[in-house]
C-alpha cells in the first residue's frame, strides 16, 4: 500500500494523497492528524456560521438606528465581516464534504488512491462485502488506534507505532 509521491519525491506508507494545501503527503504517519484537522476545522466553521449572523445583525441594526451617519471605516468593517461569514459558510460545506469522504474511506479501510483505482477499473459502485470496514471497525483502528477515548485527540497511541512507518530498502 506504499506509493511513491512524484511531488515529494519519496515513498509513503499507506499513502492516501498528496495534499497541496499542506504541501505534504497524507499517509499512515499523519492521516489521523489530517482527519482531525478536517473535523475540527468543520466544527469551528459551523460555530462561526451559527454565531456570526447575530453579531452582524447587531452591528447592522446599530448602524441603521443611529442618528449620525456611520463612518466609512465602520461600514467597511461590516462588509468585511459579512464576506468572511460567506467564506466561512462555503468553507464549512467544502470541509464537511471532504471529511465525510475521508471518513467513508477510513470505514472501508481504503485510501483515496485505492478508491480511484477501483473506480477506474469498475464504473459501478463497489458492492459491500462481509470484509467491508462498515461491518468491521479495522479501518478506524488502523488510523486512530484501538483506544477509542483517544480517537479525537491529536496524539498517537502506542499501538499505531508498533509497525515501522518507513521501511528502508535493502542495499
């Protein structure tokens, strides 16, 4: 399941993909951290999307009901806050989509590379089989470890490091 990354010019054990945003390969050594960053990024963006409208409404209401005309800087600030709110809303949708897809792959104990190869060979969706990770939690244990209490913490339990991440080639 190791692959050579053409961008990084190195071999990565259980390589999922090369992330251009992180400028790094996502594989066995950092897939948990990548998934947690997606989950936490999504939760943070949802928090902003849920709380920002009230703040924007309060600011806009204060501007409308003010007896003196608002300063240009205040209006610019209001516009910037609204644009940031819209960007965060878009980011939350994109992050959710990516997190959902990656979680689906973890459930199936599959990487993005393996998923793409499977679908290039077969145009149809793969059928569930008894060995599918939806029925077997091996995929989550492989990525997050066997200690469920530590799954959402950005630490690596010892059982993830029992195997070597990078194997040296024989000389």
